[in-house]
C-alpha cells in the first residue's frame, strides 16, 4: 500500500470535516451576544424614561400661579390628601422631588421665603402650583383672597442647600412645639425689607398663558385646536414682538372663572401652564 498517497488524502478529508463541524458552532456563538445585549439595555432605558417623566429636573424651573393655603377642613373634605403643619415652612408640590428647596416670592411686595417640598405625593387640584402653610402666607404678607406667588426651584448645587438643609431638619422636630414667630429662616442673604401692609383685593385681573410661538401661523393653529377640542371659545393671541406671539385665555376678574377655564384647557395636557397677572 502506498502510504505516501493515502496520508495526504486522509489529512484533506480530516480538515474538510472539521470545517463543516465548526460552522454550526459559529452560528450559535454569533447569536448569543445579541440576546445578552438586549437583556442588558432594555431595563435601564425604561427606568430612565419613568424618572424623567415624573419629576422636574430643570434647575431653571419657575412657575407663577395661585397657591392653595392649607386648612384642616380641606384635608377633612379630601380636597388635599395629606396633612401639613401650618407652623412650618414646608409645601406640597406635585412634580418637584421630595426634600427639594424652592424660593417662593410674593410679586406684590417682592418678599421671599425659602420652603422645602415635604411631599410630592399629596393630591390636590392642578389649578394650584403648590400647597402652602399659613406661616408662609404671613411671611410673604399674602392676600389670602389672592394668594398669587412665583415659585422657583433651587438647584442642588446651590450653596443654600448645603448650608441650610440642616435648619429644615431641625424645624421638623420643633414645629409642633414652637410658636410661629419663634423660628427664623434666612432668605438667601437678602436684606430685611420693611414690613408692608397686606393688600386688599383690587384690580384682580389674570390670564392663563398657554404658550409662546415664533410664527403667527403656529399661534393661530393652536387657537383653532383649543376651539375644536375644548369648550373654550375665546382664546386670544397677543403679539409681543415680530417673532413672538403668545396664546392666552382671559383676562379673568374672578378666581373661580380662571379655575374653570384652567380645568378645561388641562384636557389638552399642555406643559407648565402659567397664570400671569395683567398689568
């Protein structure tokens, strides 16, 4: 037998057979990383989407509107789902994270106070931008018949948060015992303003700001959508400049009428509706 011929042929068939056996293994190995990648990337993306839709992260977030002044009977009537200590500097807010700090300003006299969001799970009418305590009302000298405030989120990077957070933790412990005038909180280093008398209800005139548009056509399309999809029949366009057109509802001279229109326009799920005071 000629082994010189048989041995090379044997080697040839051996390598061909190994190659065929190896090909199915490559296909199995190739598909496995794709399955693993899908499992790893799906879960985090869902978590991120849920967080970003639930809370406000914009460090420049501000909102102007009416605050709801806490009263015990509102809780008893279930207009508010949680209790709030009226001696504290705490508020309820629907979208700002719990334990965040906000600056609340009374535009009538420019007085400000720093408050802490004690809960974002308390339910109340979306017409109000927050639920505030009687103490905050007194600090700002708000007219209880017209509790219009500007609310601004204080960034976590702010030096205020680092220096004053402990003060609010201590206040939680003593709010039930201490009189309202016995607790003081600095207002971001602002100078003490002269006490101003509370204003009486006069010149009550407010509008609901829907949105600002660059083109007039876009504003007109929004007007038509409001008329088609809600019961509101009188939205208006206010020209602020050659490139800025504002869609508004109002003006209103009664808080109940504003709330009725606000509840109606809320069906369209607009972001950050603002109630602005007409001057």
